[in-house]
C-alpha cells in the first residue's frame, strides 16, 4: 500500500465515522487528512518534474 493509498483509506474511515457520529474532533481529523493528501499529491507532482 502506497502512502497515498494509506491516506485515502484513512480519509474514507474518518468520513464514515463522521456519518455515524459527527463531532469537532473528527471534523478536524478530516481536514488534516485532506491537507496531507493534497501535500502528498504536490510532492508526487514535483518528483515527476
């Protein structure tokens, strides 16, 4: 499993938790995971160049 796949899986799990029981801590975890995936995408893009 690549790092990106790991973050995407983590993101899906957090989204499912939020559907079941939304709270501030989960929303913050979701934002963090989304930011990390975005940053990872930028790093992968820079490697290609």
